[in-house]
C-alpha cells in the first residue's frame, strides 16, 4: 500500500482516497513574474513523482496545478508590490505580457524535465469571479473584516488556525514578525486588496464597491475547489508554503466547507540549497534550467540528481554534483540500451522497486534497486521501461527516436553554435539555437555535445 508523510498529522500514513480509485490532487504552481529557478523546479519534479506513482498504482488522477499571474505580493505579510507589476517595471512590458512570457518559459521547463502535464492548468486571472464568490461567502459567514486597504480574514474566528505549521506553539505577538497596519491580529491575511487611491493598476477588478485584486491565498482555494470539489485528497507544495500560504488556504477553505479536513494529505518537499542558503530569485544563487543547458548539461541530468535524494531531505546543488548525475544517467542509459525484452528477470525486483516508491516516494532506494538489478542481470528492457513510468528519465528514448537526418543548412548552424559555445559566447549560442528552431529542429546540450531532435 502507498504510504505518504502527511504534514498535517506529522506522520506517515496509508493512502486511502476519498472515492475508490479516484484521486484529486492539487499542487501550487509558479508565480509567473520571472523564470523559475532550480529550487522551484525541485517542487515540480516532486509533484510529478507523486503524480506518476499514483498512476503507477492505477489510480485515476485529476491533477490540477495553477498559474499565479496576479495578487502575489513581495511580502508574505500582505505588503509590498505585486510581483507581476514588479516584473512589468523591470522589463518595460505589460503585466499581461510578463505573465504570458514566463508561463511559456515554465511550460518549456516542464517539457524539458519530462514532467507529465496536469489535467488542468488554471490561471488566477481567469478565475476572478470564483475568488470574489469565495470572499463573499466568507463575509457572509462573519469571518472577515474590512480595512482601508482590503478585506481581511479574521484568524481569531478559527479555533485551530495554524494547525499545519503548529503556529500555536510559536507565541506570535502583534507586530513581532509582520507590519500590523489595521490588522486585528498578526496572522490575519488579505482576501482582497483595494487599489490605492490614485493608483492605476494593470490588473484590477471591481468588487466590494471598489477596484482591487485578489489575495494570493484565495486564488488557490478558489481554483482547487472549482476543479476538485470541496474535499479532495492531496495538496502539495514547497516546505516554505507551510507557515503562510498553505496555513491560510486551510483557514479560508475550512471556513466554507462542511467536511473537514478540507484536504486529506498535505505533502511538502524540502529546499534546494546552494552552499548554506536556499536558492532564491532575490539571491545571487539564482540558477535556471536554461543556465544548466547553456553549461552543456541535459535537463534530465538535473531530474536524475533530484531523484537521488528523498524529497523530504534538504539537497545541496553544485556543478560537481550535477556533473556526477549527468555521468550516472549516461551510464544508466548505456546499461538499458544493452538490455533486451527476452533477458531473464527476477520478479522480486519488481516487488522491491514498488515497495520503495510506495514508502513515501523513496526514489533514492528505487534507483539503488534498479542499479543492483542491472549489475546482477535480473531485469530486461520491459521491466526498466515499466519502472521508468515512475522515474521519468526517458530510459527508452534512444530506441524510440532513431537517427535524425539533418539538412545541410541546419548542420551549418549547429557547427557555428558549437564554436560559439566553445568561446562561451552564450548570447550567440542562444541566437543560433533560435535559428535552428525556426527551421523546425531543436537542439539539446549534453556533456558529449549537441544532439539534434527531429521535428
């Protein structure tokens, strides 16, 4: 049986869906004001592993992941600038153009990392009416109050507020960690923010008698409940979402729903660190997937690097570790290429692999089992292809693709790009990659050079 560590109960539990083999699963998606970095992508690979293991266990999964394109302020305490407006000023584009550009970049990263697409990918700006309706319902239930700058959730009205993060043990004092402003309590949070007098925002809507925009937390509650109902199985995200975003989602959702808990299982992945610090957009350790591609690494090498650590363990990124992962993946593919469907198998390997992945998604143990079985010649190609439905490393890729015929014009561009890369002229390398794509081909970078993929 699949066992998952539930952040809500702080225990590893047997997974028992609400409705037979049907599973409703929601993962917090990106705020599309900038490129996602490798730390962000750890969450999306983790969510993909959850998704894949559920499917491997023959669950019918309705997987929903949102796009936050409005309402996420730079300060979790409901202060600061909207990140979309910040991105707009940074690049001299409209907030809508920023959202479109970085959403496309994010989806490209998901494809590069072989992440299964969600069943639904809702945008916050497409679901404003649902968010307004939820705020109206919370107002009707007497769980809110209004200030000069917005409508706030009154956390004192919820007896078990903060249960996910055990905030009751932190003895928060007013103003100790947040700017109080007109808040009644330090943990109260904005459901809807009013536009400032005289301010002309690019993204604003009329509601509650004034122009304004949604709070970050109400977006996820509204979208998840629209697509998954008022009670669903799994909600996941990064560990940094626990004390604020997910805590506030629970409070507002359970202020509305009749059945509690609102979500049965809460899953969270740990940080990706560079040195002693977590990777962050505000720091100098901001590394994107394109950065590692420009350095000559395969995106799936990064996926393999992540799978070597348990999702609930902090992981330290270094270029040396990524190089080791790249080499490890190449050796694994070489071993798989040598397999045949008629090779002898030991079906105990299947049991061991499934026991590992079903023990709270233990991918490091699952990889170790694969390596041992390959060394001891206990698996064939069909078995590893089956396991790769969970690992997502495209281990059967070479056989599926076959050779690519490259036109002379494309080959000339590839040769020029190889020269640019050898000179570390990344701007020219990117320009040539775009030219190759215009001709209907794409190029992937690895430690052994460039690989052209057929159109």
